[in-house]
């Protein structure tokens, strides 16, 4: 945490306006499924947070619980020392459990557009989804300190969110050709097989080790190693949907432009691109390491100075993979050079904003 904070909580709360939920993962214990995570309650008041599960599910929400490490990151959020939760699903008394249990959070406060999609998470009940994952080293390249339980819950929830959003904006996913741009070990694209036999799934990443693993273990998806810079070995007008979760967040402005042009090239006319960017909520989350000059520049121009990242150190060339921040206004302006911008949905994927783009 900063020494004698450079900002007041009020300054940062202007950026982090919407309440937020994040799931850590799940565990089985004595006849219960235990789901853990954090919830940032409006004004720090836990009475303003509600959790809803599917009919027939017997559960108990334990909230708030102590969250010892949270105040370091959420120093600006009221009552940050008590933002952890646990949901216990009683397996003995629950009935009619579907293939996945939906958990929806509701806040007694203004929220972002399509908040019901942002605040819904899915717990797969099919144990087969928890098998066939790479070793810890490859998992951690996608997200630090990852566990299989966490990667399944978050990957499946991201799949459901992407599918619901793409269909909301007009995609018929049943016969779509889909590309996961920046797939890692396939944590999200593997779940798109649920759509059915008519869907065609492709995935690309710069990490050759993860691509090799995914190619050998997820045979129904076409994986390929991609370059740091375009072009991809893909013909024009190939895909109905391209999605990239936490990819643009690590590319400099010039590289973002190059890839926006490439995604525009490989999409079919009328095709959708769903791309996440790091914006205001993410800046609030990293405010503990920022100085006043950086934040002033971000607020004034809509883009902060690129910050270094060590996540792929030794795997790709230095200086390519950064942490890059753009306001929703800048994202809309940048993407409009290449696409019809249907929406920029703030903090739709955790701290990240989502640009919903259509090829003209």
C-alpha cells in the first residue's frame, strides 16, 4: 500500500463506481459445495447484497466474512476488511440440480448496463469439466495462483457470459465459426462445445507451450500459435465471432490498432468482436501503486502511461506484454476507426470493460 496514500478514497470511488463480485472457486466438504469469493457492497453495507440461486437449490450465504488481504487492494472501499463470502450448497436437500448452478448477485445500488449478466456466475455440476488441465506452471501463465476449481468456475462463467452477450447482440451461435484470440490453455473456448455440433471452434495464442498442450488434449478445437503482430494465417471474412479476454489489456496503443485492423479483416461482414479493455475500475484496483501524475494524465487524456508486466517474462520478447489502461471513451473512439461500436460495457468481466463491436 502507498505510504500516506496519494489519493483520497473519494477520488478513487469516482472511478470504481459499481459494486463488484468475484468468485475464487469451490470445494466439497461434508455434503456441501462451498463457493468462496468477495463482494464489494454499496457503501460497505453487507445488508445491500443478496445472492440468488436456481430453484430447488438449498443454500446459505455467509457474508460478510473477514478478508485479511483485501484492504491492501481495496483500501478505498468502505469495510474492505470484511468483503469475503462463502455460499454453502446443501447436496442432501437440494433437488433438480441442473448441469450448472447459476449464482446471481443483486445490489441495492445503481449498477452498470446489463448488470444481471455481469453479476451472474455458473458452477458446473459435471465432474468431467474438472479433468484434463495442464500443470500449475501453465495454469499460472493465464492467471497467477490459479487452481483447477477456480479456472473451471471462472472459465465456464466467462463462456456463459460471452455466449449470452453475443446472442443478445444478434449472433446465432448454433452455426457460428468462433475464434478465441488469446486462448491460453483453452480455459474458455473448451466450454463452447456445449453449443452443439454446428459450431466450429478455433483458438490462437502466443504461448507455444500452452498451445501444444491444448492441441494434444482438447481435440475438438483447432489450436494454433499466433504471432506477436498480425497477420494470422486466416483468410478474410472467416469468423462470425472473435473474442479476446484480457488481451487488449496488455498491448500498446500501436499494437492494439494493428490487431483491431486484423480482427476486422478476419470477421465476416456483420460479425461480432467481444474484446476486454482495462479502464476506470481496473485503475481503481491498482491505485495503491500509482502516483498523482499518472492518475492525472489518465483522467485528462483517457490513457495512462503503459506499466510493465512480468507475467510472460522469459516466454516472449521484453517490452511487448504490458499493462495498458484506457477509459471507455478512448476505447469507443479507438474501436470506431475499425468497427461499428455497439457498446462499451463497464466492468463486465471483473475489473475489465467489454467493447462490443460489429464489422460494418
